[in-house]
């Protein structure tokens, strides 16, 4: 079995620049075994799509992240992301109504209101921590409102979310295990208030799901608890980092920044390229339920298989000779930044809307954005988001 010395198991690898190593492995050993924490890594686009499209052969029930014995096991009972068909399909069908294209379109006025408030508070030429002060408030507030959390809790939501994904990062102030416990306790109280009738007549997503039924049965508290956790972390961290990393890509590619400024109609296409080029979520993992062969490598039942989205999204066979370039006119752009198959990201349309509106308003107000210091990434394997990104925003004079 082919192995590699590339530390695909290490948070430090993803907090740096993994793309040169991705390219080398994709061209030499695209199905490779990591013998440190024991998993297969897939780096080719078609292989990632294949595994994503066969949930009965590649199960989510035993975990969806790179194995790390040093980290706490996530709560899996009732968690949508840890379920396989047919239960997954039942839960997802119920939840989909809150994230349909039509429903997301109805959220645009609220998104614009939040974005306007963020951008209006920015002072030209003052230094800002972009990820924390500009990119983060929008998704945090949107998810908190969707879950029916009161405004005074929104900042705490963000701290809990950071701790949940940054379990390996020493700079995260909250202890990750304690933070997860606090978050689950908070959601338990929100759910109990809706079950008891203490909070009623609300149209937030949590209230709707608390009253919903699947095959004549109400969703369990575990279902609601884990859905709330998933929505907060996935909806907050991925969109926050899409906005931050997308902005960084524009700064690093001034020709593309100038092109977008001159032709704002390219914004939807630019957001898709930001997703492809930055791949805010690095991977998802599955457990093989039977022996399978991929590119001549025997994957045995019980083996963990890790789909590396960042590598797949720069596959030369799909994206051609410009696969390593940032091109906001790229079309078609069949990236899999949101995954694929039954477990494709539930909130993809909401993330696209939030990013599009943020860039539309931000770049329309501040045509120049410049870095004023070094950028650092969160030490995490799955969502190594932007931790520090000092910027100064300016206006034309």
C-alpha cells in the first residue's frame, strides 16, 4: 500500500499551504495511506465524487473527520451529518424546507440589513481584524436568528463556534471540551423552552422543527440538539472563512480584484471561484462498509477514507491547465467545496447569498482593501479558518 511522509493528519499542515503537496500527491499517489492515524486520503475529483455518491458503501456513522485520538469524540446520536440513508434522507427532507432556494431568497433583505450595519460601522483607513470584525458577524447573527437565540447571546455563539472547530489551536481562549458542554447546555434550554410552550408562536427554524414529525414521530431532543450544533458551527465557520479567504484571494490577485471592481456582474461567478480556490472545508471522512478498489488500491471494510476537497478542487483533469490559478471568470466551475451527494452542504445557497451580498456592499463602499500585517490560520484539520488578517479599507479620493 502506498504511504506518504506528507503530514495529512496534522492541523499544522492545513494551517499552512497544503496545495504544493496536494499537487504532488495527486500526480503520483492520488489514493494514499496515512500510517500515523490510519486513513486513506483521496486527492482526485472523480474519486471524491464517487465516495460522496455511495453512502451505503462509505458510511458517515463512525465519524466524518480525520482520525485524531487526542481529540474528544463528537456526539453522534441524532446528528444529521453522522447518519446514513434512509434515516438521513428523512431528516434532511424535513430540514430542507428552511434552506430551499426560495426560502433563502426571502432572507436576502435580512442579510442586506446586517451587512449594511457592518459596513456602515467601518471607518476608512482604520485598521481592522477582518475575519473577526467584518467577516464573522454576518453568519453568526444569521444562524442565531434562525435558531431563535436572543441578540444578547450572539457574541457568545461566535466564541463557542470558534472553540468547537479550534480544538487543536492553543490561541483559542475557551477550553474546547468546556465550550462544547456549555453550547449543548444552551441549546438544551432553547429546545426545552419550545417543548414546554414557554416559547411559542415563533417562526424560527428550531421552533418549526420542534413541532415537526417524521413518519408520525416528533424529532427527538438529540435530533434537535445536534442539528442546532451543526447549523451553528457549519453555518458560521464556513461562511466566515469563505468571506475572509475570498477577500484574501482578491488581495493576492490584484488583476482579479480590479476586474471585479470594473464589472460587478461577475460577483456570482467570483464567489464560486473563491469556493473552489480556497475550499473553506478541507475534507470529509467516511468509513468503508465493504471492500472496495479505487485506482488499484484495495480499501477494506472498516478503513477510514478522507476526501480532500482542496486537492480535488484543483484537479487538472477537471479544471485544466489553469487549475492552480484564481480566475473569477471561470465557467463552468463544477467545484465540490460544499461536498456532493446526499451529504452535500445543506446551507450552500445561504452561504452563497451571504458572500455575494457582503462583497457587493463591501466593495461598493470600499474599493481598496490592503493587508497591514501577516495572516495566520487556525490550527485545525477540517476548518483551518483565518485567525488573524489585519486590513485597512479605503475609498477612492
